[in-house]
């Protein structure tokens, strides 16, 4: 899940960034309304967490501007338990509302619900050959054998599986799995791909087809190659 957090309280922003990153989300940050508006317009996010009171441009103005071009799900945050504020936010196009202070687990649950709502046509269970991926429970198994993945490894697997047969460049993967501060000069993507391959392909190489392929000079693709055929 790729998330934008627009929050001027640095302690709250850092707390959310840390918690969501640990869940395997790719998180971009903005600390004022103008920067938040720019990121929201320029990039595609699964969900945006938007504080109502921001310096430069308030959250309601950012939301109204966003809704002229995009329907990205938005959760509004406010420090005031005001019915008027909530009505205003919902009227301007907010999808959900949370009053500070709030539980991180509740925010996470709401983010996941909005993300599922935005992907209503997408199945929660994916299958590639004998690899099964449950996007809801964030579990994977191959040939009935569970595969233990870190949060970031599962996020990488989900991105590749959702785009089965599509070659994804290193830059595209970095944008979808990491955040906008990703250093393209590092080998983080290559290392993550190797670790994922070591878990989903290498242990099953005797009786199952290879699924994760490197396309030299282009990127990576998850697919069953015709010459390899289906698993026995």
C-alpha cells in the first residue's frame, strides 16, 4: 500500500511513518498543505492521510483541489471534535475521519478498509502456478507450504503478483514498495529481489517452475514461462 501522510506535527508524522513502514507500506511525507497538494497531484497513492489544520494551505483546501482531478481515498485528521469540521470534510470529499489522539491500529484498519474499497474489482487471493498469495491476511504459500516473508518482502511480492506478466523496472518497483526518498544508486531493490527469489523459487526448484525472472537491462517480471510449463 502506497500512502501519503500530510501532517505538520513532526512527532505525529514520524510516529505514523515508522508504524506504517513497519507494516510494509511505502510512505511519502509532507509537513504543509502546499507540499501535500503537490505530492497528491503528482503521484498515485492508495490512500492519503490528511491533517485538517496545516500551515500554508489547510487540509480542506488541499482536499477540494485534489477532488478536481483525483478520487484517491482520503482520511482526514483533526484535533477538534467538531461536528461542523467533520461535515465540512465529508462534504469536500473526505472518505473517513479520525479525531486526535487516535489509535494507530484503528488508523491502520481504516487505511486497509479504504484500500480494499478502492480495489473492489481486485481479488484478495492471487495464484501464480502453485504459489498462493492472500492479500488480506498477507500470507503466502507454495504447494501448500507456508513461506515466511517480512513486511517489505510481502509488499514486493504483492506488487509483482498484481502485475503478473508485466516487466517492472527498478525505479517502478522502488516507487511502489519504498518511498520517494529512495536512493536509486543503492542496490536495495536487487537485494530484496534476491531474498524474495530465495524464498519463493529456490526452495521449490525441483518440482515447480521458476516464477521471478530478471530481464536484463529492463527489470523484473513474475510469470510462468511457457517452456517451463505448470507444476507437476
